[in-house]
C-alpha cells in the first residue's frame, strides 16, 4: 500500500486511499483487472454526487434495510471490488440482518473466488457461499459467469443485495421474482433501474451507513418496516440523484 506517499493533507486524499484499497485488492488476487476500470467509472459519478452519502441515498438505505429485515432469506452478493473495499462491513451487516454471504463473480476464476472467501473468513465470516461445486445452480436466461449461484444461497433467496452489479443479472433475478437491492453510483445503469431499491452511493460509504440504519430498524416491527418499503419510490429516488448530478448537491437539498 502506498498510503505513506499520499499526504493526508492532499485535497483528494480520501479518494486516493480508496484507489489504493482496490490496487491492493488487485495485487492480492481479489480484484479483477477490469475492476480497476469499473472503479474509475464509479469515481466519476461519485465526484459529481459530491463524494458524500446524500439525503436521497439515505432514504434508499432506509428502504433497503427494511426490505432486508423483512426478508426470510436475504443474501449479500460479493464481487472482487466489494471484497476489497469493505470486507469487515460485509460480515458485520450479514450478522446484523441475518443474511448469507455469497461470492458471485463476473470475471470468474477459481483463484479469485478462493481469495475472496479467505478474506471474508479472515474478517469473521463463518460461512461463505458461492464457492463452485457440482451442486451449484444456474440462473436461467443468463449467459455470463454470474449465472452460477449457490443452490442454497442466491438461488433460493428472496432478497439479494447486489453492490456493483451488471444489469443482466439484476434483470434475471427480478424475473425470478426476487427483490434486488442495488448499490451503484450510476443512476442511469440498467441495474439501478431494474432493482426494487437502488442506493446511489459509494459502496464504501453505503455499507457502514446500512449497518447504522439496520441497527435502529431492527427495533421496529414488521408493520413499520413494510410502510417504509411501500412508501419508497425507486424511480423518483433515481431522478433525485440525477438532479443532484445535474445541479449539484446544494441546489437539490437546500
Ligand atoms: O469481481 P467481478 O469479477 O465480479 O467483477 C466486478 C466488476 C465491477 C469488474 C464487474 O461487475 C463490472 O464490470 O461492473 P460494471 O459493469 O463496470 O459496473 C460497475 C458499476 O458499479 C458501474 O455502474 C459503476 O459506476 C459502479 N461502481 C463502481 N465503483 C463503485 C460503484 N458503485 C458503488 N460503489 C463503488 N465503489
């Protein structure tokens, strides 16, 4: 890690540290080379959104946590970028909402799948699903490597948290009548539009914010959680994020 050569006084220090987490993840065999490029795309949107969790994202976080707490079988889907950015928070959130953790990769390799499993177990995960075996299931109509899922994980889940997703799988999961909760910095992506709840925020901020929110919402009864979900409008929330990008966060949230 080159953290020592990035002065903490650097105006872009936080953003440069996040890059280092990904570069480090790449060097440790967790992040795909293409993951570094995907991060660059995300960074652009993050810059335009003000590099903070907006009130609009907080509304989505509340709905997302409510949906996950109402689920009978929630799963957190983990790819290379997420595992590099916030492995500790993945485990903490999964414990809090009683969710399975499942590795699911677009650029699948056996080595990376195992490196991610190892990283999550190092951070306290007891079980990590999605490690391919002869019992793995297939998502119908999906051609990418992401179609291979755990028979007792994503395949049977009713709600799935999918940070940094490609649109194809989100659409396929929706067709399987699953509730998809996305974390994506791009409010124009197919994933953002297809998900039931989309959190337009950087996953590195969204996961810790979800932990705080879920801790509070866990005290509420199902009726209250259901009302939060019913009142959430994903299209409206996406439009608000687009307006923040267009006009700036202060113009939108004054
Ligand atoms: O680890 P693998 O093999 O599963 O590969 C993962 C990547 C990310 C390489 C793969 O899923 C991919 O190519 O993703 P895309 O299609 O480039 O989409 C990534 C989306 O996530 C884009 O809309 C980005 O704007 C967004 N994004 C990037 N970084 C972040 C992000 N959203 C939230 N938080 C981020 N840190």
